[in-house]
């Protein structure tokens, strides 16, 4: 079984972007040219004149009546069909309507280590080293967590292994004052935002305390129901625009989430109301065992942007620099009041869906191996070495550092867990004020709990 | 003080709260330009503009979920589900996120939103427009579930719901929307959430009702009074958090209780109300607790909806039955 690594675009022809930039001839095995604009000539065949373009009674949230991706050709088509009215309405005309849209694909640092100098973002060495260190830390943290889970010290979790570049390229494009609305696999992004590893471990070990975002960090807690967090981003963005806070919202989700109604509702709502949101899809090829081909009949995720009337761009998700460029543009657009963007980062879930999953039942090693060769961390490491930003000695030093950091995080987490033993905690934070009946239940629980403890220590036997 | 219908009273509450607080927004299907299918939001767009009174895409989950996002980011959205029968698309967002965000984030975020929805039978509507599923919402920790019975309390409860720091599902009995008028004060008035109230005093039997059923309970009480039986009638107003003090105290005096709701009988709110009475007032009971409810069938199409609904006769018979026990 061999599946194409990237969903193809068989019905769509592409041409280089009109930016004076010329792509190199595709090398063997290259996934795609560096930056291309794909013109999608959607041809809609319709019968009859479906009536004049309806003028909106007010400019609406988008501020321009009759706005949307339908080009002037539609009017031409209308006009043309009106010329057929001489047919006395007996013969319905059948004509074409062109919807003029552009979608982009982007890679800066490709899997052959070729770099597009024109697209290369201007990032200083320290920032690049920080990107590398964060990816490495996230990888080693996940590897450690897999061991901890097998030892029974933490529960089920979803590793980010293989997706570090996708997450990091996007999260590094927003500011501290912006909002981050994550899925349950966005560990690399959480680390970049400042979530301590021990906090993530508390969550993994089943402590509610691990879900509380660190003070001042405008992140929502992770959402477990797939895709359900996406429309929260639309609402946060709506409020940001209404209150004129200048905030942008970045939300992350996977390919499976795009099949959920909430994805559709969120992007559609955001498009209509031009909310400052970046919808960032990590297409990691699988939703548990279901490959993306069984997830959607669309050849790509990004082409769904066309239907919503929002800009869409597909990026090589294992190219942290490319993702960063795409995300930064989307963030700038959102911040400038130009509404949402859909980004599809094509990547691969190298590890399990969660620790309860066995990928060998639905995909073969050959495929896994191919993607290992595209590993995002190795790719950035080679780039940094070639540019003399990170030599092998320094790289080894970083390995040692993150190893110690992961170890220290577990020790810290373990120590905190030992302090989090008060079961009365379950009654906290249900409402702003605890209702009388709940206070009563809490009190009853407290009495039962104390009685049970007395029994277990033998004190109860005296009476 | 002006006489108004529940529609007008709810509209007054929205007008006043939007006037008081810029962070209050109204959103939903057809709420802005047309003022809502029942006209509860009539005139709000003219007064406060399209940025604050928003016609949304037809998407109940997004209406609830964007409200959650807005609420986390400093706004107080009042969203409308056009009919409660369509709110099930939004149930997932209300249960999984609105109700849990305070708890999940351990108080970092809270969701001060209101989800208004017309509910209940009695207006000759199509299928899915007549259900009474308050028990679903009331069973969710973190949500509040409010059902007003008349114009004056509807106004006071809605103001309180908008100001509440937690998410509130606000059921509006559409059978009572225009059925009668009450005096509603011009000045601000609130009715605290989580309180029930005695609306008619009596010493013989306690009738507990809410929403559109309260009027029928009161009609039954008047009829009983003609025979010298004085029923105490309690309006629950907030289904969750349930304030059981007034009715459990009342039952200690009357020894008899009749619970009325139009929701289906099994696993309906009467079960919880009855159990509170058992827990707190068991030794004062003189007779088994009665309930008068919808039957455990789908709400029929409207030609037969009155057969399904509790009416004053059924309530009166249940009360007499409770009184005949010794």
C-alpha cells in the first residue's frame, strides 16, 4: 500500500506566482514548487437566469455589497443570459459562471535542503536557535511521556511527534497578546507559549490543575472533542474586533476536524464577519486510523477556503520556515482587518494517535519511513549547520540541556502531584458561587471522606 | 409602570441592558433586521446597530460557540436559538464548553452568556417547535436553567441572566408570549436566579409549576377555592440551580404536593422536585406526591397538542386526589 504523500491536484493546473520569483526546476522527489498560485477556474453551469445579483439592504459586516469571490464574470453571464430573453422565457439559457479564486502553495526549506532565498524570512540566529530548541524539547518530552505512559505514571495523551515544525511555525507568528485556541495535540505550540512541562504532565496524569493556562497566557485549555474549539476562535476574534483590542486568534486542528460541522460553521461565520482568525489545519494524514482520503472528497484541505471566500494557503508542514511565512502573512492580514485565513500544513503524525493506538494496523512501515526522512527537526538542524548557526557541539549541548529539562519537569510534576490530593477540589469552579444544594453535597462528601479515613487508620474501631 | 406582554417585557430587558452595558450583544438567526421571529429583539438593531445586534449564519452550534468565545473575551452575548427544538445542534457546545470552561480553566475564564430559546407547546406550531426539554439543560453542572412564567418575572429574570457570570439557558414559554399582559415597572427590576417564589398562598395543598403551566396551576387553584380548598402555588422560575426552600417549606404546612410541567413525565423535573420534598419534608407528607405532566410520547402535531398538555382540570383532579388520602 503506497499512498501519495501529498494530496494531488489533478484537476487544477498551477503556474508560478506573479511575484517575479521563479521556482527552480523540481528536483526528484520534490513535493512541490516553492510558491505557486493556483488559479481555480471553477466553472458553474447553470440553467436559466437566476435573477439579478441581489443587492444587500445594507453594506453588511464585510462593508461591500454583493462581495465575495464571485467575479465580474457572473454579471457578464447574467447580462448574456438576459440577451436570451427574446426567447420569450420558453427556453432556459445555460451558461457558464467563472469564480475567480487563487490558492497558494508554499515551501521555503524543502526536503532536499534547498532554500528559497527570496522567501526566506528575516529571522535572527537567536530566534532560529530557539525554534530548533523548542522542537527538540517537544520531541524529547513526547518520547519521555511515551515511556511514562507505559510505566503507568501518566494516562493517555496525544504525541506531537512529526508535527513540531507545523505547530511552531504557526505559533511563532502570533504575539504574546494574541489568543491561542489549541486542539489536544498542540504540545510544541504550548511549550512555545510558555506552558511549563510540569503543567502538561499534571494534565496527563489526570489533574485538573494541568488544564489551567498559566497566568497572562491567553490560551484556551485544550479541547478534547475534535474540532469543537474552532468556533471559539471565531467568537474570540469577533470580540477582539468589536472591542478593538488588536488581538489575533490562532486556532489549530487536524484534517479530521475539517469534517466536523463546527469547522464549517466557524470558518463560514468568521468569513461573513471578517473576524481576525487564523484557521490552522495540521493535515497529518490520519484521524486515528482513517486516512485523509477517506476524510474528505476534496483533493486538499486548503481548497475548502474557496467555498468560504477566505484566502487559503497550503504549506509544507515539515518546513518550519515556510509555515512561519504563511502564518505571519495570515496574522498580518487578520491584524489589518482583512479577516480570516485557512492554512493547511501538510505533515505526518509519526507516532501514535494517542497511547491507546497501534498504527501498524492501518499503515505500513515504508510509508512511515518516507516521512521519517522528511523529519522537520533534522531538516532545520541541517539548515542551521549549513548556515553555521548551530554546529554539532552546540547541538549536542542542546540535547543535554533539553534532556535535563524534561527530567526536571517530571520531578517537579511528581512533587506537585503529591500535593494535589485534596478530593474536595472536585467541588470547585462549577459556578461563580456554589449553590446551596452543591454546598450540601460537598459537606456530605467531606463527612464521608473523614469517616472513611478514620476507619482506614483504625481510629473508628474505638467506639 | 406599563402593561405589557412577555414579548414586550423581554424586549424591554434587552433594550435596557444593551443601553446600560456596551459589552452586551444580541446574536442569532433573524434577530437583527427582522427583530426575531417572535419580535423579542424588535428595534434593537435600530437602537444599537448591526455590530451589536447580529444576524448570524444559520448555524446553532456556531451561535453558541462564538458566544462562548465572545464571552471569554470580555463580552456578554445574548444569543437566540430560534426554537429550543433546534438548539440540540448547540447542545454539544453548551455541555462540552459553555458549562465547563470555568471549571476546566479553574476560574481563569468564565462564560457570561445567555442562550434564549422559545420552548413548549400550545401555539399550533410544526413538529420540533413544541418541546420542553429543560431537564436536559438542568442536568448539566455549570449551566443555569431559567423558565419565566409571566411578563414581569421574565423581564427581571432576563436582566439577572445577562448580568450573571455563568452561562444561562433561558427558556421562554411561547404559549405565554402574547397570552396575557402584566404591569412591568419602567425602572430597573431584577429577579434573582436560583430562587423560586410563592405566587398564591394556601394551607391545603402545594402546587408546584413553572413556565406556561403556572397559569394553568393558578386556574386550578381558583377552581379549588370555590370548594373552599386553598392551594399554595409555587413558581419555580429557575430549574437549575433549584431553590427548594419555598416548596419544601410549603409542603411541611400542607402535607400534600402536586408538581406540574409540560415536559414528558419520566425523568422530567418533577422527579427531582419530588425527591427534594422527600429528602426535606418526608415526615410532613400526608399523601403521595402527585405529578401532572406531558405524557411519555412525542409532543403530538398541533391538532392534538392540547390533549398532551396538562390543563387546569387535570391539575385540579390531581390536587383533589392528593387531598382525599388520609
